C-alpha cells in the first residue's frame, strides 16, 4: 500500500496518489513516488495553469518552435534564427540570493544552447521589498551579485532588465531572467530520444545533494514565517559553476554543429528524471537509466537523490553508438565530463536500474510523467473588495499646484531611479555587439554571433522586459494588456518590428480563488493585446505560490519582447534630446485631465491603490507601434521615450536628465495629466519644426493622436503653471537614490 504520509511530504495529494496507482496499475515504490512528485509539481507540470495557457496566440509564419520546448525559435531571415526563453528563480533567490540568482542565469542559458543557439544576451527583471528593510536589501544585493558573478564569468552580456520595489515583494522577491540566443536554422535541434539502442550521455558536472528537489519543490509552496524552516531549505538551492557552464556551451554547440547528437536536453527542474522522461516521451520511445553510472560528487547517494537532484551544469545528449567515440573525444578536448548513463529502448517505459542489466528500481510509462499529469480547473473568483476598489476614484486626491516636489519624489523612488548601481556590475559589452546598453527603453544588439556566419551584423535585435504589479492589482486583464503594449512600444522606439513575446507569470497561491481569477484574467489580457499587436507568444514560465506569511504578491506578469531592425546602419534613437528640438506626444494628448488610478504618484505619495485604469485602445497602440518603426527608419526621430511609471512628468524629466538639457512644455492640463500612467503613449524629440511637422502629418495619416508639447531649451524642465525644476536637481534626485539605499 502506498505510503500516504510520505506522498504528502513530497507534495502529492491523495487524489494524485490515486492517479499514480491507476497509471501504474499497482502501488508506486519510494523512488517512483519521488519521480512523480517532482514531475507533477507545480513548477514542472503547470497543473494549475495549463488549461488557461492554451488561450494565448502562439503561431505566426516566422515562428519555428513555439511553447513546450527548451526555448522559442523565430526566423530572422537569411538562414538565421533567434532563440528566446524566460524563467524564474524566485523561491531559491529568497532563500539564498547569490546562488539562487546565479543558477537562474545558468539554467536559462542551457535552455538556449540545448536548441543549438549560442547565448548572446541576458536580461533580468527584478522585484524586491523596500530597500530600507535589511532583509530586502540583503536579497537585492545578493541577487545582483549572483547575476553579475555568473553572467560575467560565463561570458554572456547582461544588457538590461528592470528593478521594481514594492512592499508586497518583501518576503517573496521575483528574480526573472530572459536569455537570447542566435543559431543557423539548420543547427536547430529538439530534445528527442529516438532510435532504439542509442545512448544517453550525461555531459558536464557531477551530481550532488545540492538542489535535490530544487525549484520543483521550492516553487510549489509558499514561504513560512518560521526563519528556521526557511533556513532548512537552503540545501535545496543549487550551486552554480559558470566556468563549467562555459565549457559545456562550447562542447554542446560543437556537438550539434557536427551532427553528433540526435537530441539534447538540459537538466533543470526535476533533474535527471525530467530529462530522461521528456526526451523519451517526445521521441515516442523508452529509456533505461543506470544510476551507478551517473558521476556523483558525494558518497552514498541514494537512487532517489540521484534522480531528483537539480545540480547545475548538466546536459543529456542522445547519441548513436557509432558516434560515441567522437562525442567522448570532443568532450575530452573541452574538458567536459561525458558518461553513458542509459540507453534508448522501444518499450515506451522509463526504467531506473541500479546498473546496466542490474536490478530494476523504478518502472513507469515514460509519457506518464508528462502526459498523465493532473490538470486542475481551480476555483476562480474576483477579490471580495473589487467593486469597492474600482469605485474609489483617486480623482478625489488633492492635486498640487506646484508639482516640482512630487516629481522629485517620484524620481527618487527605487522603481524609477537610476539603476547604474545595478548594471555597472554587469558586463554588457561581451561579444562587442551591444549598440544600446542597459538603461534605455530597449537594449539593441547587432545580429551577430560566433559560429553563425549568415548573421553579419547588418541587422539588429531589440529586446526589453516589462511588468507592473500596480496596474495588474487593480485590473489584471487590462493591466497585463498595458504591460504588453509598453514592451512592444519600447521595441518600436528603437525602430524594431516586434517578432515575438515570452512571459513569466508570477502569481500567488493558486489554491486561493482570487489568485486563479487574477491569472486567468491576465492571460486573457495578454492574449487580447498580442492578437491586436500581431505578436505570437513563443514560450514562458508560470511561477505560483509567490506568497509570504499568508500574503500573496500582487499579480506580476513579466513580458519579454524581441524585435528585428532590418538595417542597423546607424544607432537607433535613444532617451535623449537635441538643443532646439521639438517634443511631440504620440498616442494621446496632455491638454485634457487624466486618471491617476494605478499610478506610482497615487500609490507612493498618497497610499492610494484603487480606481479604474485609464481606457486602453489596443488598435491605436498597434498603429502607434507601426508608425514609430517607420518614423525611426525614415530618420525623423532624434530621441524617444515611452510614458509609463511616473507618467508624462517622469518621462520628460528622464529625457532632460539623459541629455543635460531643459525643456519648455505648454498645455498640460493639470497634475493628474502629468502623473497619469495611461498606456500606449510615447514622447519623441524631432530635430526642429520641420521634422516635428512631418511627424504630425504622418501621425494624422496613421490615425494616431498627437500633440506638440514644447521645445528643448534652457537648463530647467518647465511645464507651464505646474513645474519649474533645474535639470541638475532632477538629476541629483534620480541618480542618488539607489546608491543611498544600497552599498
């Protein structure tokens, strides 16, 4: 009879144990129970979210590989493809910030090169609690150090990201990582185990007790209020070795370039159990795995430890017996450990043996660990106070007549302030392909990488990550749509055509009906925005149980968008101004009152987090995106910046700070208009009246609302009747905030 207390301790419910018994037609043993527990964990199985994710649009002519593989793959033309992936390492980073963040980088890079792509860039959207809190500060400093320590050492540039601060993340930070890779289309390989008699070769590091259960356990439960309980979880956090990963990258790419592997898969969540079962299942085959053959770094490891360890820097390659000698020789030249640990069979079953031809320790249908996973239509309901929050209009808040102090306070908020303290720790210039470095609306890279000769650098790639928990807390559907629009417009300001989107859905406890309602609404909002913007979703990650001491985080979907610049002959417009330039607002007007619902101004300065978000016109946003790409290509835009956190006031201030130039702005209705975060708006700087008139004509023809805001002049930001602050004061408030909070 199945040991039910043991199953519960592994995170399985009684119903799930019944399901396992039905699949096996017998009681599972301890090892089989553990294998099902990690594969059916929330992190690995998406059992609470998979029925909703199917509503996202995933297809387009240029999408070569969509969701469900190691990374999404899109065609860039000329035989060149991009691989993109986003993942979370939230729970490990809360327990051990440095290693949690470092192994988050390492894991997502393996997703990229397992597909045959060379990793060329990383981005890191981060969320922390208030930085005047010692624990939140410790987490933030450790996470940034972990990302820089791993990324710099492994040789992949970190080219951007976000840093947002809010009390809801105090006990549960969000550490999301996006990675981008480049490959020749013909080198694309999928994680498939096919060909009876082919061999499973484990490449890379030894297997240890660090990371047993790892993210598959940590990401499937919330945090305890007991510090001793949380400290006891630290052995579940993997320990990374970026130098081992660097050798593994080069060995795997050569392996695939020479056609020596039938399939390759990263050992990430659920470790060897996941890699062997998924490759066998996807290949319609079975596999025998020999536990004693797995190189182990600690004596006396049990089979269950070997099969569920998430030790880092490991890959599984499926190779033919004829190619084995060449694979072993290649691995030896790159100083990468290579060991045959199993064999592909035609049985359709995953068997774990103590050694080759030895005792069978576990025997399950290979597909059952993935295809038979539970799928839950969990109860959903809006928060009980939703109607009251929507009715609590922030229009009742007192509007200042002098907005200067409020503007300075927003610039000093960690979610807006200068992030140089963070990104100066990252090497953003590795490969020397970075055209626009961290700190801009979007990073821009040359489409170029070693081993991809067709990518000659004449084209460019723009990429960004965005998210906003305040918006999504008020209205997860519209808030998520606004996040998608913001990311797409950030790409467009660089003159790039958006190619694809990946998402990291960070939510609270799925057993709370309000959280499942938020998740479902957010997915629908994302789907609506992606359809309007013709933006396929090629992959993503769902991170649930983001809660601490019984409190769920605000719903925080993070999106990454990648775009293509067809001709990168000059640097794209930056967040900057030109003396004598003319400022044009595209996508809206500033001479009318606007809602501050969901704004940082209402939240940070007034503690108000209610009201209805300003309406979002997705069709207009799509037109604006296309217009921006055309304006940049035609050389009509000198500088550009989207309106988001802090509203128009912060957007103008950041343009002035970046350039060291002042601006005179007229016809802004009032403080609500200055600080509203209504979506789908961009401020562009034209080099003179003629260019501004040309932009206005093009906007009118494209059906995009616009307004001439004013001119670039003087040494202050002067908004008529509302603001008059020297640029040096703006700069000091913006630049000094993070260094004063962090070491």
